[in-house]
C-alpha cells in the first residue's frame, strides 16, 4: 500500500531495484483511497467555481469523521469571493464544529497556516474535483507539476485530473497523499452510528443522554438532540439513506439464505432456489403400506350383497 513502511534488502537505488523483506505494522489504513499510516485528512473545498454546497461538504466531513483521523478543512479560492462571504462561511462552519482555513493560490501568504498543519506524518488531501487540490500541491512541491483542469461550465464542477494515489514529500517535513477526486463519497455506516460523525450531536450527548440507547435523534421521546441546528435537515437525509441501505442489506441476507449453491459441470457453481423440505422429501414405504392396510380394513366384511345392487355407484 502507498504509505507502508518497508525494509529493503541490498537496494540498488540507481537501478531502481530492491527486494522488500518486511512490512512494518500499519498504524492506520484507509480503503478509499487505499493508503496506510495516515495521520490526518485535508479536505479542500472551493468558495466558488464550483460553489460551496453544504450537502456535499457534509458528506465529505461525515466520511472523514468515520475514519477516526484528524480533519483539516480548507476553503480555497478566496480571491473569487468577497470578504463578507468568507466571514459568513467561517461563522457557519464554526457552528458545525470546524475551524476552516481560508486560502488562495493567488496569495502565497494565505497558505502559511495550512502549511503548518501539514508538518510531519502523512496527510491525505481530498475533496471534489476542480477545487484546486492539484494547484495547491504544485505550490508546495513545484517539481511535481501536477496536471490541472478548469471547472466545467456546463456542470459547474471540476474534471478529474488525478488518476492514482501518490505520496509527495513536503519541504517542511511530512508527506502529502494526492487522491483521485470524487464528487460524492460513499457513506456506509449503520443508522445508529451516523450521529457520532456530527460534532453538533456529539456536543449535545457529551453532557446529556437520550432516554433510549438506540435513539436516532429524530423526535423520539426523551431525545436531547433538538432540531435547532443548521445541519439537522442534512442529518435526517443521511439517516434516511442509512436506513434504506440497512433494509436492502437485510433483504439481501434473506435472499441469500433462500438460495443454495450447486456445483455443476467442471466445478462451475450456480445458485438455485432452496425448496421447502416437504416438497422433495419422499414418504416412507412403511407409511404407504399403513395407508393401504387402513383402506382394506374399511371395506365391508361381506361382499355378497354386491350381487343385489343394480348400480355399483350405490356404494
């Protein structure tokens, strides 16, 4: 994995060859992107071009919170908006529980505070396409010269310019991992866990407890999480999606339990419906013989009167 600490036996650095003899234990591991030993996540969003979307930003924040790593939030392209817009987003995001760093590629001094946050360790930079991630890396590591792309005017979002995960050594120490941009991170967490990824909910639960341990914070009796916070509607939307996913998974498990795997010709496997036991269980021969014996015993002891019947149907 990118970020692994390995031991190389007799490396030939000039020839670009070496044999890895051991891989150190990983302190952390991310599946998307696949990278090890990460210390924090740098989320980069643009204040304009593309416009900052609270719903999309919340999805990235929840995904980052689910990793358990530290989060650094950067709002880029300060030069494209007014000071009042910057102050508005700073105040709003502080209510969410975050202190964003405002930056601009056009003003080098605005990157100083962000650079200090990246010293030491490994930082994963992530965010939607077109927000300026590659441009920021080009500023920090000029020799990299990453390919950049303008924002699509028709879709109001950026084009993907990063195709793989790569580590870049920063001048002041530490490494920065560039990752492929994606506009909607996948969220796959149980409904009862989702609230832990919202600082607003964590803050309320730190001093008070809901009446029920499995409270989902949507107007349940005795819930201490009220609806008087900015992202309550966004939370309910994500909660609804989590409940739907949970239901689909349960249906998938029921469907899988109703199937049996059959090994056919040349070891090929195929799934077939699992029939109820009664449909393919043969009745025992003893049971069949008992049925015939009962039928015989039900006949009259004498059959002489049959000759007097004109029609056998009278039986």
